[in-house]
C-alpha cells in the first residue's frame, strides 16, 4: 500500500506517518512551513495547483490522506481569504489530482461543521457551521464529494496527542508548572487522540470504506471533565483548574456548545478509545 500523507508535519500527520510505517505501508509525506526530514518527505503548498498535480502524479499513491488545513479557528475568522484558499481551493486541487490518477482520497474534516445545538451528531445530521473555519471545512467536504469517485470523509473533534502543542498537552504543561488554568464546563466535545484517529483511518483504508465517518474519541465529555481526567492520569494538582463558562471567554470566532460526535458507525470497524484509556495511551506515548 503506497500512501501519501498531505500535512505530514501536523499533529495528526506526524502520528499517521508513524502508524503507517509501523504497519509496513510505503509512506510519502508533504509539509509546508515546518520541515520534515527523512525519506519520501517533501515540501508542497496545496494552494499551488501545478505543484499538487506534479507531486501526486510523481508519487502515484494508492491512497492520499489529506490532513492539511488552516486549523487556527480564530485565525480563519480574521484571515478569511487565506482560510478559503487553503481549506477549500487547496482541497479542490488535491481532490482533482487524486481523481486524475484514480486513487482514493481520505479527507479529514471536523465536528465544527455542526452548530452544536444538538450534540452527539450522526454522519447524516444537518451541518450548519457557526464559524468560518467550520464553513471552509464543510465546503472542502462538498468539493471532495463532487470531484472524487473514491473517497472517505473522516470527521474528528478536539485532536490531541504528542508531537505538537494542543489543548491536552497545554493542560499538562500548565499544571506541571503550577499555573492556574480556566477551563469551560459547558462546552462538550469528543476529544480524539491522534493515535486513535490514525488507527481508525488505517482501518478505513484496509476496509476500503467509502462515505462519511465520525472518527473521534469514544466519549462525549466537557472540556472541564476532560481536564480532570488528564490531571488524574498524570497525577497533577486539580486545585489549579478553575471552572468557567463559555460566556466568560472572549473568542473571536463563535464556538459550538456541543459538537460531540456519535461514533457508532466507525465502531463497527474499529472501536474508539474512551477518554481515560486514550489519555493513558498519551502518557505512554510521551513517556511522562
Ligand atoms: N486540531 C483539531 O482539534 C482538529 C479537530 C477536528 C478536525 N481537525 C482536522 O484534522 C486535520 C489535521 O489537523 P491537525 O491538528 O493535525 O493540523 P495541524 O497540526 O495544524 O497541521 C496542519 C498541517 O497542514 C499543513 N498546511 C497548512 N497550510 C498548508 C498549505 N498551504 N499547503 C500544504 N500544507 C499546509 C501544515 O504544514 P506546516 O506545519 O509544515 O506548515 C501541517 O502539516 C485538519 O484537516 C483539521 O481541520 C483538527
């Protein structure tokens, strides 16, 4: 199996490369600003159509996992043109090139395509993003559906793991330093460990699954309760965690209240980890 990971320098892409290599896939990876060294790694800007076509034709993979995105939610709100260019036009370039060589595309999407009014979303629930990031990721899904004959759309939620700073590693760092942290009690998500997502994506590839999948962690939980689990597993001081409400936060982009995902469909192929199991896996992964 020859696989190209676009966004191989990201939080997910880094782990995907590791998991694919462990499973003896022939792995190629692209990065943009953060150089990844090693065999089969190269620079590529997905907004440059000719580049994307040239590289995908040259590598000629069986499967392309498209993880690259402009992922800063407030940044997308502010820099709308750039967000659209990367998340929509870039995805269109990737999808068209993948279709041209007859490969399969796995597009990584997000729980932020939903408005968060209902929670525990199923794959066929109505998408209705409340911020520009979510809108561009949903447009990316539409582009993939329109262009590709063979595709899977994999929606994740609050990604965390080793290799790059994220919500969970930030919590660990702050609590280890003895810093107070303010965490919202009224925002619900399905936190997704990058190892868990990488394993779920590998199962989708192995099973040649097509369509939309909610590939997230196995539990709906508030950010506050997630923080308590992290403090428990890493034996950190819970008194440093201050409960606050979403309304106390001054985000530029609006956030969904409950964007948790129903993972029944993916569970038939690969059961996601529950929160405590996943956080323990992270602990093993980062060796603390
Ligand atoms: N993070 C989350 O909480 C979360 C939740 C749900 C879904 N998702 C989705 O999951 C996917 C992976 O997220 P992540 O957290 O791993 O992202 P990330 O760590 O921010 O990495 C983004 C990747 O995209 C690459 N990239 C950015 N602009 C590019 C461009 N113009 N051309 C080529 N590559 C470009 C980056 O390359 P450089 O670093 O080399 O510049 C990096 O490899 C994304 O599609 C995201 O929308 C993320």
